[in-house]
C-alpha cells in the first residue's frame, strides 16, 4: 500500500501556487525528489498519508485538499492514466478507474455503478482513516475535485454532478458548492460522486480504441501479476515497506491489505502458513540485513524489531542462525 510517486509530485507542484515551496514540502514530508519522479515507484503509505500535514502548516488553509484538487487540471499517471485517456467516453474511463485505480494508489478503492444514475464511490483504507483522519479528508477532497477536473479536460465539457456525498463533517460548504455546482451532503456513510447518465456518455477527445485495447492488456497483465503474488507475498511486501521492521498486529496488517483479519488468516492457511510464521520470517530477514551494517548497534536492531529486551532478541536470533548476534558480527567482520 502506498501512493504513486508522480501523484505526490503533481500535488506538490500544484501547491507551489499556494505559497508552499516544492523543496520545502519534500523536506517536511521526508520525501526525496527522486522518489516522486517515476510513475512506477510507490511512496511508502505513511509518508503518502501525511503529505497533507506540511501543506496545512505552510498554507493554513483548512480546505487545502479541495483547493489543490481544483487547481489540478488533469490527474493521469502511468499506464492507468494512458488507459483512461484513450477510453471511448466518461463511462468507460470511470470503469477503468474503478477496475485499476488501486494500481496508482492501493490506499484507495473505487466502486462504480450505473443504474438510474452513475455513482463513483471512493473508499479510503481504514487504517489511514483511523490514524490520520485529517490528512485522509484532504486527500479525499483532492481526489473528488481532481477527478471532476480530469474528465472536464478529457471531454472539453464541464461536468456538474447531481450531488456530492461526503463522509466528513461540514466545513465551509460554499467552497464545495462553488466548484462542484451541486448539492453537497456531509456526514454520509460513504464518499460518492453522483452523475447524470448523460454526462457519462460524453466522448473523450483523446479516445483511441486500438490504444485502449493495448493499454488495457498491459494493465490487466500487470494486475494479474500483482494478484498472483498470493497472500503471503503481499503480506511480506506490506510488512517490509510500510511498517519499517515493526511487526504490526494482525488487525493492522489486514487493514493495510484492505482485508479482514479473518480473511487474511484464511488465505494464509490456504497457502500453508500463518501470520505468526510470516512475521517471524520478516523479522529474521530484516535482522540479517540490519546486522550487515556495522554502524547499527545490536541493541538498535533489537529495538527496531520490537523486542522488549536484548535477551529476547538474542534467543530469537540464535534460533534463526544457530549463533548469537555478537557471534554473527564477528563472522561478518572476518569475511570482510
């Protein structure tokens, strides 16, 4: 779980018009500019979740997410972006966003349905909402405004939703109404953009169905590759990338994967393993990597991995390698 680096770059670049310097935003967010220059790179989830904190501090704007979204003319990145802009119409573009949007941001899931009206729902990761509710709100406002702007740019027609529903408390409603031009309902059970069916039939000016088929094939293959990673592979990736060596609870890990704890346990059992076993593997792999760096003290390795005392870490390390951490350091020193 994380966020495509180029999405963050777009946000930071747009924010410069609100008086927030790009380099300052990178520094305050703990993000190197090289991390956000490639659409194939994902920025670790907590860094991504917290990018709105320095934006709030630097602008003192309680609606900074909405305002940055309003100032973003088009939010299309990587293969998913090419797929959307080569779609036939808004309807097909929203279908692609719903099917493959998580490849740009696994922190967000989209659900798109069409009946009497068209509804795009945005579901943010539960752990994000629980830990960082204010940044999550700004990210949601940003997405709503940027999505509406994107399809305006792609069609050349202003799309006015039938209404906007937000799962947040009311805040300066006139700003939302001025941009979206429709009713804004707060304190709802989900975040939704409701559109007239006539609007989703609007053709996309850059439509190219031969390119659409090509990009869809590439994106589908990439998605299938990610899905084939299995529950264990996905869990290991999350533990490595998001928790920085700390082994979270089963509930936290499941939330990071957008799964229920029971669902994660069930999938792991089908693959012949358990959450405890995978967590132990990760601890071992991280411990061995950290021990290769002589500048990191053994006590620091123990702390990073969440052991309550060095004795517990020493016992675990010896069970993994048949030697103590101190003996391992001596062996590595001799080999060098």
